[in-house]
C-alpha cells in the first residue's frame, strides 16, 4: 500500500494483518534499497507480480520496486513537462494513478490531462 503522508510503501500480510515498510520513509528522490530509498508524495501503486510500480507524484516520476529485495529505481520521468521519451527523457505534469496490463504501464498524468503509456 502507499502511505502517502509518510512517503513509504508498506506491505500488509493479510493473514496476520502485519504491517512493515518495504521502501521509503524519508521524503526525497533517492533510489536505493528499503529505507535508503526516498519518495515524495507517492500516490498510487500497481504490480506485475515481481515488481511494484509507484506513481511518485512529488518527484514527477514512476518508480520500480523489486518486491523480493526492496530495491527502488526510477523508471521514467523526473522533470516537469509533457515530453514522450525513454527513462529520464520522459516528462510528466503530475503522475497520479497507475495500472498495468502485464505488458505496459498506464498512468494518469493529471497535470497534463493525459493518459500516458510506459513500455
């Protein structure tokens, strides 16, 4: 789950209701593992079963978290604008919702009033 107010991505074990932090905890923009990673107003999350994908609204980017290791990397974006491109060449206005069809990611770029596809 996204814990937006605490800049964290949390794991909840349904059977036990145990809550732990998978990544984040301090606001910022750093890639890293578990608590070394930083988010700024993460908003939504989706998964392909191996990775989590986070719309990190405050950092204007999409982040990837390897579920097994907690390693966080920036997948796309990082600068305000409306440019298509790969990695940091892509620009978003304000990433909000995110989902996947198993092949591509789709996100709402509410700052640019668009739906964007990330391959």
